[in-house]
C-alpha cells in the first residue's frame, strides 16, 4: 500500500499548509490541512489550534497553497484542451 503524503507543503513560521491530491468521480481535486508546530518534552508536536499570533502565517501559507492548486488546475485544463 502506498504511503499517503501531501503533494506539497508550505511553511511560514510555525504554521504549515499541506496540500493533498485526491481522485474523485469527477476527477482530481485538492484539499489542505493546516498545522502549527510546537516543542513539548523535547519533541516536535503538531496542533490544529492556533493563536492570534499565528494568523498572519496561516494567511501566507494558505495563499501559497491556493496559488499552487490554481496552477495545478490551470495546467490540467490546458492538458485537456490539447487532447
């Protein structure tokens, strides 16, 4: 069984946006997950809870993910048009 990995990850500060590619009945679609890293007990941990101070990094990571997905979708449309 293949390991499920994001197709891209965008990091800003302690926030990261992971982009996931899925195959559905209408073709390929994308989702993102947002996480914040922190250190606890000398290990890096991840949370889906954010503080006020994380908000700007959420915006930046999400914008990068949006741009990436938009380009992937545009490339797919061009490829379909050339078929």
